[in-house]
């Protein structure tokens, strides 16, 4: 089903929740199933309302090259959780889905990153929001654009402008629909 951004915006206002975008990534096991399982797990959290999942993309790893290609997507949610509470939930799901941590920027069964939390800029020991590398990653910005082309990354600008500098053609679309998950 196509995403209706207006509908999404109205909902956030109604229940006073924050609109948040979570990046999903995996390159071990069954990556696409890992992403879908993560969305299902997030839907089960009472304080989280999953609104829409972007198209799903496969691309070469940024960083160390001696690892499998990554599967990536972005999920739009509304949540009443604080950024730290949401991070706790994401890390719990990463662990429950068997994530193994080896090297920085290395292979993983599931990586869940908070890309945007409303229009807030956050810098704490545990959290950098917007995500520190979002502005230079086509595998984050293109799925964000699938969900809402008008998004702006605080301090970096419009995602459509940032995307013009990036090699989006190198990504393969493996699921060509933006889906509601309710
Ligand atoms: N942290 C800080 N800010 C955030 C945030 N906005 N969201 C902290 C989530 N976590 C945040 O992360 C380490 C710490 O980051 C967390 O404990 C949290 O407090 P991590 O996931 O445990 O470890 P990491 O792998 O060292 O870092 P990170 O940042 O998740 O890795 P990246 O930057 O996501 O890089 N290439 C392709 N094509 N696709 C990919 O998805 N991913 C990576 C991983 C590299 N190359 C890739 C991809
Ligand atoms: Mg992470």
C-alpha cells in the first residue's frame, strides 16, 4: 500500500507521540527476514506504533569490505518512548535476534539505529541524533526519502539534496514496495 504522509503527520499530532525513523541493517543469516522480524518485534511494544517500512535495498558494505553485502531499510514509527528508552528497546531486539558484535562497522545479524527523533538534535554518551553517518549514507537516505521526501537532517539539510551527491544507482532494490505494517 502506498504511504500517505499527511495521514502519518496527523496521527503524530493526535496522540502526542514523536515521529521517529529507525534504520534497519543486516548482513548475516537471512537479512530480509531479520529486518521483517525486527519490525514485528517493534510492533509488539505498546509505546510504539509502526507506520511504514521503506523499500528494501542491498548494497556493498561501507567500511570493511571483507564482509557480505548489507540489506537495509528504514521504518517510520510514532512513539511515546524517550530516545534512551527507545535505544534500550532496539538493543534488546538486536540481542534477542542473535546479534553478534565483532568489529566496528563489521558484519552483524541486525543493526537498529535511530536516524531521526522528531526534529531533535541529541548528543549524549549513548546517543548521537541525527545518526552520525546518516548524511553520507545512500542506504539510509534513499529509504528515508521513500517514506517522506521532505525530511531534513538537522545540521545537514534536505535529504533530497544530500542524495544528489551519493551513488544511489549502486543499490539493488529487493522489495519494491513501501508497506504499512499495521
Ligand atoms: N549510538 C549512538 N548514536 C546512536 C543512534 N542514533 N542509534 C551508540 C543507535 N545507536 C547509537 O553501536 C554502538 C553504539 O552506538 C551503541 O551502543 C549506541 O549507544 P553498535 O551498533 O553497537 O556498534 P557499531 O557497529 O560499532 O556502530 P554503528 O554505529 O551501529 O555502526 P554503523 O555506523 O551503523 O555501521 N554498509 C552498508 N551498505 N549498510 C549498512 O547497514 N552498516 C555498517 C555499520 C557499516 N557499513 C554498512 C552498514
Ligand atoms: Mg547500531
